[in-house]
C-alpha cells in the first residue's frame, strides 16, 4: 500500500476517533464523527485503511502471517456472532 495522503490520513484518524469515542461511551461523539465523513466511500476507505494498519501492527508484534491473522479474526467473529466457522478455516 502506498503512503497515505493528508486526506486519507484524516479519514483514518476520523475512523479511529469513532472507535475511541464508542469505547469510552461517547455515542454522540461517535455519531458526530461518523456524520463528518464526506460520504460512504470516504467512510469505507477510512475504516479499511484503519483495519489494514491495525492488522499490520498486530502482525508485526506477533510475527504471524497476515493470512493466519485474518483466519484467527474470522474465527473470532464467527464465534462471537454465534455462527459456525467459515468453510475452509
């Protein structure tokens, strides 16, 4: 992935702010930050880039491959949602 531009960095920071606000119980602040995205495409890009960055940090710290991390994450999501694990995992 190429280096983020100031505009994409702002989207990532806004997405991180939404998550931080939600975790501290500031739902109004999270909603305000969500509404501040210029559109659905920008919101999607911001959260995608944040997820990519976060997974990269976990990968660097754990030494796991990205495939192993995504597999582990998929299993965790399935268990949390009360669903059977995805096929092939």
